[in-house]
C-alpha cells in the first residue's frame, strides 16, 4: 500500500529536495526501509544501523508519535501520512 512520508527541510537534500515522497509499506518500518532504499544517502541520516532509528529522529503517523504506538511495527492504513521529525538543537 502507498503512504506519504513528509520530509523536513533538514533532510530534503537527501531526497532530491522533495517535501514528500510516496512509498510502499504496510508498517512504518517497511515504509522507512523503502524510503532508504530509494534514497541511500538518507539511510545514514535516520538509522544508527540497518534497523534502529537514530535517537534524535522522531516519527509520527497521522500526528501520533510511533513511540506511543508499536514503534517501527506500527501498521499503516492506506494513504497514511508519516512524518519524519529530527530534533534540532541550538541557541545561545
């Protein structure tokens, strides 16, 4: 099934400057793996290794953090929206 992954500005240089990408996947993990397969340079930005997300990368499905759901095993409905949100630090 096709889902939309929203790409934040900080990661768009790894996905040909796209703000969203359509991928196939029935779970969050499958969808992100397919995204990383299409854009290999992005893989190192979101994964610590081949399966574990980096600690500063948050993922939301239709507005809910997957940490409150079933993590990467969270099932995706047809036309679900997945949003990547990397933590950004800065300031004085």
